[in-house]
């Protein structure tokens, strides 16, 4: 397998893809401000792609030779050590360029009319609001129920074939449980009927890492949210919504402490996105965090919920979507706009405890913000 390529489980054979030098897949200003429309350039040069693959192969061979030399106890001198470090840097750069080229091809194919958009909807990450906006776009067809299933009142079309054809059982969501080998067939089937679909993930799902996110006719996207805001949001997991529908108060502090220590709230988004079940509160490992980063690196678009309107506008521009002027209004709790998250907790001890317990989830969010289509001015 070529260094930097992705296997059927979504794993790369390169662990050095680091976060410091992120290159966007579309050309936008390095610092973006709210309300400003973004220019978008989509271009793919097949010759460059092939050249990068060749360079990656050559560098991979060189790195393997150097590793073998070290393995058998032959000590490298300073010049050889520097050479290996340079080669490793070249491999990483090559992999990043390949990732960018893949995503640009996906965008171009959607504009051309052959690709489908699939949203990874972590519960309470604006999936319903995003679906509502997409359903308003002329000729951009979506499933009726939250862009995931057949509508409750047969208000939108649902293909009869979806009920009959395996693995597209009508009992399941359109955008879930797609394995690597099924990805192409899945896209071919659903693209006949819909242009945008969503799958909701309230918990870990092994198929997220198994889907072929690099497939040229699959545009993927995800909205990321501040974990502390999500903790306070409505629709709390584990039945806590009925007990604590509002922000913490003197009367609900004990219940909020119980919620903060619950298994379902523990590093919520990270738990959904990681390669395997590994979330353990404040003791969650860096390897667990890296598994989620590896998945997000494969997703075409990351949106930051803290400036959702602007992010959706930029997303629409990139894909030439004809959003209506009045179209998108997120369903965030705007009445909290003048309160900090810490103030909403109303208890510094509880706030700091949740911040510590969810530290890996917070790290993931902070990392993802720098990869969002819009850099929000928080």
C-alpha cells in the first residue's frame, strides 16, 4: 500500500500527518470575517496528481530503506539522519497535496452533477437546521425527514427501490452504515434521487471509519461545535433533558453534576468520531484523539457552528448552490448571545470540572476550527 493511502478501515500507513500547516482545499483569505462572501476556486490537475503519487512512492521506498538500515544496527551519520528527516517531510507534503486534490475533484464532480453530499450529523450539531436550508435550494433534492429518511407525511419523494434493494433497506437512514466496498454503489443508487443526505450519529459507529470518503463522487461534510456549548444545549442525552431542560440553576446543580459524570455526555463528539471506543473522561488518550483527527482529515468540508450562517454560505459558494437570500437561520439559542459559556454554567467548579473531563473533545474542536471553511471571529 502506498504511503499516505487509505485502506478499507480508513487507516493511513503514515502517522506523521500533523496539524501545524493546514492547506485549504479552496482559495479563501487566511483570515475570514463574518458576513464576507468568499471567492472559490476549484481546479484539478491530473498530471500533478500522478506526479505526486510517483514522488510519494519514491520517497516511501527511500524511507523504508533507511528504516531497514537502522533496524539491522547500522548507525547513520548526521548527513544520513538529516536526509531521512527531509524525506519524511516530503512524504507528508505529498500526502497533503493528494488529499487536497481528492477533495477538489469531489467538489468539481458535484458541480458537474455526478456527486452527492453526505452530512455526518453528530446530534445537536445543527443537522436539522442544515437540512432545512438544503431542502429550500431549488433542484437540490433531499429526503423528507431531517434529510435522513422518508418523510412522515409522504411530503417528499421516497424511492420504492430503497425499500427493496439491499443494502438500502428503507428502515435505515440514507446516510449511515456505508462500508468501503459499498460506497460507490451507495452513491450511484442515491444520487438518482437526492443531492444531499444526512446520517445522524448519537454514539460511536464503526462504519464511519470504513466508508470510502475518498471516493470521487462523494462530497462529505460535518459541523463541529464547542463541547461546552453542546453540554448545555437542549435535547440532553440519557434522559437528562426532562430533568434539566434549562441552563444550571441553584435548584439543578446536583442534576448537572450527575449529567457531567454520565457516560453519554463524556467527550460526546470525540466518542462518535474516534476509530474505536476509547473515551475515558479526563484520561482519554492522545491516540484516541488522533483517531478522530484522522477521520476529519478525510472529510471534504468542516463547518464551525460558532459562525454557522457564514460557514453555510461559503459551503454553498464552493458547490455553486443557489441558496435563497433569506434562507438560512440557525436554530442556536440566540438569547444566550450576551453570556459567556462560563457564565451560563453559573458555577466555576462545575465549569472547570467539565472542561477537564471533556479536554480531548475540546482539543478536537479547537483543532477542527482551523480547518473550517470559515475561520470564525469568536
